[in-house]
């Protein structure tokens, strides 16, 4: 309402300014009548509308001076002056506000921040530095002598700077070349540009504003320079599970997410969270021991969190954009048919490619969801080659609520069969669980009467597991990878290659996705 009033006002001022000086005022607008004038009804037609506002504005800019009763009616606050206050009072009446309602506050005009960079001298010396050149550079803790991904770390975003301590070359425990960074993480050398940089002054962060619109809540933060930061969900317990991996969660109980800014000595300002369905409040914390400042973002309800996206705005401010609670009526789902093109994936006992089985099932999932009004996107729709980087990037740019990668499994042994669901971040587990539950039920009906296969449908550990597959290492939305069944088991391979079973599994995946939305 406020902005409508402002817009009306600015449009009318603009219109009046551009009228030729000799413009004649339409007779209907200016003809005085003998009827007593009510306040604001300048032309005395017993209506207060835009015509009256226009007459007042024309008087103000001396295009058409009012006299007599029209002048009296125009001065609708009786202060013996005809000015913008009178025009605004008429506009308020038109939009059904009281003429005495307070004026809307103008929208703040955001000024672009001039950021410091290590490409100019700050009088603090020089050091080897790097700038993130990829859209995202995954970070791995530097304290571990391997490149195992850890969900307590998140990628650095494009344009971030950090100091380089040393380089680690591929080999031994490392799959690729890394730079160990002074912040305490390491990044793959392919994602950054190394240069001799000027040491930066300590950074300061401050709250700029918080807004909720278009299914996201944006926290906008002013920074001095693009420092590295990582995010970490708190209030979550892990246990060591499948393959001895330490990041399995019984259930997602996260209560808050921390954004830890390195090289940052002060944090100030507060966010006024108004209408978010996910975020309750925020808190700054500074740690002078390790030179970090942390923004802690508390969830409204523990365990109800749906991912975020971080980027620098056109005003050079950092935006942390949190997904609001997803709804089925506005659902956008990204489906990823595993492998394809040059990469066939596993080969079934009957020679069928996994890539082909995955695409068939994925297409059935898509059809099912579309019939329910869900917007569906796909990383591939034919037998084309798509790298894991491309699949991640497509998902990040798609604005999807959830990501589901669909695969079929293989083992060196012909015995294993059954279905599994994998997550990376704990907040993806609820989605993995819902889809897995439905797939287990579907397989039980497929194997009805076959007790040996029935026994192996669901692994003894429950089949919902942490595993750091690359495509699901995204913090943007809940992301899961489904292994539908084993192509290396001849009985199961036969089923997975049967159209009716593919449809059944696809319907189960779609039902699981819908179950997830309904549970939020
Ligand atoms: Zn696969």
C-alpha cells in the first residue's frame, strides 16, 4: 500500500512536469460548480479521485491556478497552503487510507560499497594469496591429511580471497592438488587463482538488512573485503555409520547455522527478522583468539531448515539467501539421471547400461510429479555426457527446492540387492528417508512371494546413509542420491530393466518426494 501511494505520487509529479506550459486543462476538471465543495473534491463532482489530485498538483507547479471554492477544497488540511501534503491526502483517500495516515517511509536507496582488495597496497606487506575463480571452491579442513569432504565445511564463493600457506600435490591421500590456506581450510588449486597479494587489514562485518520475499529470506551483510567464510549447522549429533563415516545423523535436529568469517575483528548491527517461516533470530559473536566473527542464525523450529545460497550483490554486499519452507503448490524439483553419454555407469548382468535405466526411471518420476502440478527440471533429458561439476552448477542455478539423483547400484559380488538413499548435509536426511521408505515398500510388492529377495530389500543398517557423493555436496537445498537397486544381481537387474517395475519405482520416488513436502 505504501509503495503504491509513493508510485502514484511520483507518477503524477512526473506527468505534471512534462505537460507543456500552455496545456489547457480539460473542462471537466476545472469547471467550477455551484455545489458546496467537500474537502479534497476540488472540481466539486462529489467524488474524490485522481482528477482532484491532478488539479492540486497542477496548482502547485503553477500550471493551472485554482481559485474560489476549488482553492478551498484543494486546501484539504485547512492550513491555508496548497502543497504536496494536500495532494498526498487526496491520494491516501483514493487508496482508502485515512488522509491523516502517516506518510510512507521512502525505500532506502542502497549505496554501492567500495571494497578493499589485495591488489592494492595497505602498508602491511605482501603474501601469496588466492582468489576464488570458480563459482564455488569446496573447502576441506586443513587439519586432516586427506581430501575427505566434511559437512562442517562449505564452499568459498567466487571472488573470495585467502592467504596461501603451502601447496599439496595430488598423490597419496589426495585426489587433486590443493592450497592449504591460512584460514584453516584447503581448496583445490583448479578453483582459485594464485597471486602475490598485499596483506589485508582486519575485516569488519555489519548487518545491513533482512527481507523476506519470493520464498527466500535474505540477510544482507556489509563487508570491507571478500573474506573467506564457511557455514556449519549447530545443534546436530552425528554417529559413525556406513563405511565408518562419522557424519551420519539419526534425525536432523539442527537448531542454528553459523557463518564463520575469517580475518574479521568486529561485527555489528542487528537484523530485524519479520516474516520468515524458517529463521527466528540472529546473533553476532567475535572470537579474538582466532580472529573470526560468527553470525549465528537460529531456526524457528529445530530440524526445519532448507538450505541457503551466498553471493555478492550488485552493491558489493554479501547476501545469505535462505530458502523459506517449501510448499507442494510451488514445488520445483531437480531430477538428476545418473551417468549418461561417455559414462554408462554400471553394466547390468544382461548388458544394460545403468545410464539408460536411470534415465527411464527419472522420466517416469518427472511425468508423475508433473501430473501433480510440480515443476520438474532435469540435469539431462537424453543420453548426453554431463560432468558432476555441471550437474551441481545446474542445480545451484535452477532455484530448485530439492535435488534427487537417481542411480542403480553395482557390486563386485552378484549377491547384494535392495535400495539405499544417501545424503551429505544432515538437513537432506528427511528427504532421503521419505524416498527410501516408499522405495522399500515398492520393492516389497515387486518381490512379493520371493522371501530371499524380500529379505534384502532394505539393508540391515536401514539404508539411509551419509556419503560424500559430489552431486549432493550442495548447501542450496536438500539433496539426495538414490540407489534404486542392484544391476549386478541378475534377478534384480531383470526387474530394473522391466518397464512396469521402472514405473513402480518411479511412482515410489515421486510419492516419497510428495511425502517430504507434506511433512514440512
Ligand atoms: Zn551410478
